[in-house]
C-alpha cells in the first residue's frame, strides 16, 4: 500500500513539474510576443514617418515652384529602399505632382487623391499620408506605401518559441522518467525487502536507522539532480537562442542576395543546409554533454548510497551466519545492490567519468577470450562469426571495459534477432582520412583499429538510430533493458579518444563500428587482482570520508578485519590527526571532499609528514582530481565505490605488503653479506621503487649480478637482450602479471628459475602452472636467502 502511494505521489509530482514548465513557458512566450509586435509596429511606422519627413522637406520647393521633375527625382531616390513599394507627391489641391512605384501594379494602386493624414495597415501593407507645410501653410501631401511583414515575423517567432518549449518539455520528461524508473523503483523494492527482514528478526532498530540515513541521502541526491537539471536546461536554452539568432541573421543575408544569378542562389542554399546540419550536430552534442554531466554527478551520490547499503548487507551476512532465511533475503538485497552498482558504472561510462586503466591491447586476443562467454550469452539460435585481419595493430584501451562493451553490444544484437540470426565480429586496421573526419565532430584523422559488430536483426529506423546513444532510451518493453548499453559504449569510446558509428536499415540489420586509435607500444596485459585469501592486519588506517553513513560502514569493515582505525570528516581534520604525530600506516580517503583541503593535496601533505605512509583513494565519481585524460594518474591506488569487503581487504593487504617489504629491505642487516650463495644473474621485476632499489642493492651485496625492471614489458626487453639464471618478480605488476611474464620467459628459456613475490600470500605451483619458489611479502632477509638457496 505504501509503495503504491509513493508511486502515486511521484506521478503527480511529475505531472505538476511538466504543467508548471509548460504554463511558465506559455506565459513568457505570450508576453514577449505582444511586446515584440508593439515594438515592431512602432519601429516600422517611425521609419516610414522619418522617410516621409525627408521627402516633405525635399519637395517643398518643388511644390512652391510647381517643378514636377525635381519631385520625381526625389521620389526615385526611394529605389534604395526596396521595402517601399510606391510613393507620390500631391499638390495642395489634391493633384498628383509626381509618383513612384517598384512595379506597374504598385504605381496603379496609388490613390488619385490623398486621404486623411496618418497611416493605415491592411493586407500586409502600410500606407502613410504626411502633409507638406511651412508656417502652418499646407503645400501638399506625401504618400508612402510599404511592406508590413508582421505575419512573417510572428510566424518565425512562433517557430522559435515552439522549438524552445518542445526542447524544455522533452528534457523535463526525460528527467521525470529517469527519476521514476532508475531510482525510485529499485530503492523502494530494496526498502520492502529490508522491511520483511525487520518484521521477522530482532535487529530492527539498527536497520531502521540505516534506512533513515539512506532516505536522507537520496533526498540530497534528488535535490542535487534537480539543481543540475536547472543549470543544464538554462545552458541549452541560451545556446539554442544564440544559434537561432545566428540562423535568422543568415536568412536575412540570403534574402538580400536573392537578386543574384541562379548559381549564386544554389551556393547560398547549400551553405544554409550545411549550417543547419552543423546546428543540429552541435545541439545533439550539447544535449549529450549536459546529460553526461548530470548523470556523472548523480552517480557520485548514488554510489555513496550503494556503498552504505552493500557494506551493511555484508556486515549483516557476517553477523548472522546461522540464520538461513535471513541469509537468503540478505543475498537478494545484495544482488539488487550489485545491479545498482552496475547501473552506476554504466552512468559513469556514458558520462566519461570512469577511471580507466588502458594498456596496449591486441583486440583479437580479447575476442578469442570472450568466445565461450558470447556463445553462452547469445544462445544456440545465434551463429557467431569472427573475422580478424592479418597484422592487426595494438590500441591503448582498458581491457575490462572493452569486454563489457562487446558483451553489451552482442546482447543488444541478440535481442534484435528474435528468431535467430548471425552475429559477425570483425577486426581490422583502418585509416580515417580528412574527407571522412570532415563530416564528423571531434574525430582526428589517422590510423585506427576498427571493431565492427553486425547482426541480421530487425534494424532501426533513422529516428531511432539518431537517439540510440541517449541514456535510458530504449525500444524494448519495460523490464527488458535499461537503455544504457549503447550510451555506455559511446561514453567509453569517446573517453578512449575513439569514434563510434551506427549503420542500420529496417529489415536488414545493424552494424556498429568502433574506431580506437592505433598504439605503437607492444601488447600488454591488464592487471588483475589475485583471488587469494581475505586477511586483515593490525596496522593503523586513517579513514577520511565526509558522508557519515559511508564512513561508518568503512570503519566497521576495517575493524572487522582487525585494523586499528582513525576517522576524519574532511581534509582539514585529517591533517590535524597527521600533524599530531600519531603513527599511521595507510590513508584511506574519498576523492571528492568538501572544505579547503582537497584529497590530492591531503595525500601530498601526508606523504611529506609521514614519508612511509601509503595512500588509497576511493570514490564513486573521480571528477578530475586523480584522473586526467580519462586515465588514472600513474602511481595512484584507487578502489571504486561501491566496493566489497573482500576486495577492500585484498587491496589494502597488497599495498601494505609492498610497503612493509620496502621497509624490511631497507633495514637489511649488514652481516647477511657474509652468507653469500653461488653467484647468479638475476632479473628483478618490482613496481615499488623503494623495494626494487633496496632489493637490487642487497642481491648485489650477496654476490649476484642484478638487472631491474619496473614492468613486465621492460623486463621482456632486457630478457631478449641478455641471458639470466633467475627471475624474481612481483605478481602484481602495472601491465602484464608476473605469472604471465614468467610463463613467456620459460617458453623461451626452459632452464630459467622463478621466484614469485606476492602480498597475497603463497603462490603455489598449481596456481602458477609452472615450477617456482614462493616468497610471500613482507619477508625477512633470511627468507630471501633461503629462496635463493632453494634454486
């Protein structure tokens, strides 16, 4: 019942918002139209009156001396005024002294005798009679007849205002639909599920408090969204008004050139058509940019809400291990939270705000790795064909995200082929030349890797294809899709400096082509977190988070993992804790923070105060603080909201293990040198600079010949250049993983001995798939010596 009432209120609010917008726009348009009509009439009559005064003064002498020739010459000067169709000079007795007309019809319409002084407007024309007098003595009358294009002006005005009203109402309708379908429905469903748990278990007070906090956060997010909508709508309206004004000026210029020859008229028509296309492209780009900024801002608040929900659900699952019914319901709620997280990720992808970690990638390997997944997702009724051109270039792309894009586009294609069909995945090298990019916006010419996904489905009409990249736009029935698949792909491709194009014809299927810039680097592999055991620690962690609910959830998670936790609400309070001298091992801070101290500045200041302090950022929306050019800054550790407890535990353990290892290596005892082993040529691969330098110095002191590398790619170059007896590598590297690096080196040199160093514990030979020695971080110098002796 409560859910139905909330939906009713939401619909009434939506209708009220649309009605208010329409009423305000109608009132403003009516007032502006009345004001413009009055100003137009006043301006037009004033101009004719001024012209008649000039003619009266110029023809006074001609009437006094009865010189019709001079009067005729004066009237012929009106040729410079094409809008004046006819004119005449009358003597005091009403006789026509001289006349003027642009056409025979206009001259024939001149009254034989003057009418009463003043002006008259009729049938789109205005007639003006002005006396010619001096010292109260009347010598004659001036008559002017001119065009009065009021109807044309009103028509143009109405078209402009109709376009503005339609755009504003359309945008308002999109926002209302998004509120109802994207936020209200899943949150109300989740609230109903939590209420069921409260009615059956004795922890209602705790859950009620969480629900209140979530409602308050959603209200704040909704208010923030409305504020963004207002700004975006105003920006769009201002831009549209400016563009309409420019088009109006060009139309006036075209009318002035109508007397030129046919060739020039054709050129003007072509230019006008080009400007109209440019105007439409710009309007569409600005609309997508405005929606992108809006969705990016909403995703930030939405991710904070999901973090609180997901975190508390995980804590509840841990606190009620024996309650089978409660666990079932909590798993259902957690599944809904995961769906919300996926929706938020798609919003950030469309808004081009997701933190990408691109590596040099050969897309043919990505397609081969997705073969089984695609066949399971599409079913047996869809035939899949993959065509890969030889000599395929590499491209700089986030491998996880490009897999999501391919899967989403393939599922869209499956839905379009209701009775089965064929899906073709094509990879090849492409050159976009100047002629192609001239018709596209923000697409530089150059070399690209082309990925084409084609289906034999129903296809799309032009009006649907033109809106395909808009978020939440879908032709599917309610419940069959969110309308974010193509918009997410568009945002990801644009953030990767690429280009995406749709080719579709009703009844003939659809082809989506993605162009990603060519990369000159050799192929690399995206880093993947180890799926090792979830362990905590006893280190001290400072949590900096301005949202109380998110902060409380993070603190509870870290306490449950055994860490000693300090907390601060903003950067200023965090600096006070750091400056107090309290020993802290890791700073865990939100990226978007209120107050004068920004998160990157806090991290920099913290490293100055505590040089060995490690920093882990978290955010649901990074803005431009630690992401530049759509890519995560080098050396920055980030875990995106909403995150799971297990992922947070592994991430923190990996960071602290690297730091501990660097400290232990730095503090190596001098007498260990006396225990030298047989000399070996060792290649050390470690992305932590301090640990790498100290480890190389220690191995050198132990009598070994050492070469170092900060990445797998650099290590492969050195391995190709000279021979080594052993490889000592960290498992987690910024590009290719240490395990994959070892496999590639063993394939070229079977006698190479391998030592794996990992912050996730022991790396077994079964897990690595090769013969190896494991050296878990942090390790003592004696452990290193034993590992070397075991080789």
